[in-house]
């Protein structure tokens, strides 16, 4: 019983930390991108958002892609330098992950759109 209570307390603490970091996160919507697959992802989907938090020496960021009420989220990534807003998408979302999400949009919604 003590182990269960301790686990519950740990989960509550981690959840609180996670939610507070989300609350402090800034974000912006990407309106255009220059290179494949980022350009195709921005043009094909409803929204591409970059969420990020900054501290003294690095940026933690993740990307959410939305299409027709479906959302794909990337894993959080830490960047050591502060890139410009245009470079933040490329630095926060790997080319491979962007290709995978783009592929998923075709698998889920077909070739058209």
C-alpha cells in the first residue's frame, strides 16, 4: 500500500511539473517553410505549431501538426543555441519525423485534399 501511495504521489508531482512547463511554453504557428518535407507539411495540413520554452542556455521544443481534427506531436527536443523563428521548425522537428508525419497524412486522408 505504501508503494502504491508513493507511486501516486510521484505521478502527481510529475504531472504538475509537466503541466506547469506546458503553461509556460510559448508557441507560434508556422505559415511557410522552404524545404521538403517541411514545406509540404505546412501546405498540406491545417496548422503546424512549434511549442518552446527557453532557459539560460537552451531551448526545449516540440511540434504539433493538425489536420482535420487529427494531431501528430513530435517528441520534445533540446537545442543548445537559439535559432531564428524560421529555423526553429527545422531544429525542433527532424527531417525524418516530418516525412513520417507527412506520410501519415496521406495514409489517413488519401492523396487529395
